C-alpha cells in the first residue's frame, strides 16, 4: 500500500506541475513540489533507485517552474540544480542513456535559469545541454537533438553570453561541437 500511495503522489505531482505551468499558478507548483517531496517518503533511493531518480528529475523541473513566480528564486533554482544532479547519480549514462540525457538537458535548463538570475554566463548549462545533445545523437533521437540544439542556442544568447573566455573550464572540444550543432539547427 505505501508504494501505491507514493506512486499516486508522484502522479499528483506531475499533474499539478502541468496544471501550474498551464495556468501560471504558483500555488499549484508549490503543491506539486510538496507532492514530489511526499512521494520520496516511500519511493526512497534505497527501495527503488530509478523511481527515486524519476521523482528527483520531476521535482527539479517543478522547482524551475516555481522559481519563475517567486520573489527570491535563487534558492529554489539552487535546489533544482542539486535535485537534478542527485537524479543523475542513479540515472547514469551507462544504466539508462535516454533518461540520463533527458535529465542532463533538464539540469542544463535549471543551470541556465540560475545563471540568468545571477547575471553570469550559462557555462554549466551549455555543458549539460551539449552532453545531452551528444547522447541523443548517439541514440539517433534526431527530434530530441534538435530540441536540445534550440536550448543550446538560447544558452548562447544569454546575457552575458558563454564564450571561450567566459567559460575557461569547458573543454576546447566543445566549441567545434557547438558550431556543428548550430549549423544543423540552421538547416531546413
């Protein structure tokens, strides 16, 4: 019975997140976060590592949406980044490559939202989005690659923009890959 309750809470969280997004309701998004938090009481990392990681991924997405409505979004976005990073400890590239890529992309979006609020280049966002795009390309998920390419394009338009000099910790090999991805995005 507790697992069914936790699964129901997970589904309630997903529904409230969608409803909160569609209606732009801070209250619904707060309720979604609470539902996800409740679901982890039974769907623990120890009991169901991938189920727990799915909750962390969904919670991170709900937190990013919620941050847009809050007067102090930075702590919420920091929690989203931490939560999505936690999800990646179970959703590994080797174990579940497609879910790993999706969570990497979600982490990139959370990192971008945080960078925008801090007015710093979205270097981490760019790296996570590129990792996701590379994996999705390897899995031949062309529609997903193009969606992530659009996210990379948004990352590159940030203020201030992530450049080689602004992002010295990014590997040099990432820049030609970004150029190729942007070239693919420009093709009809």
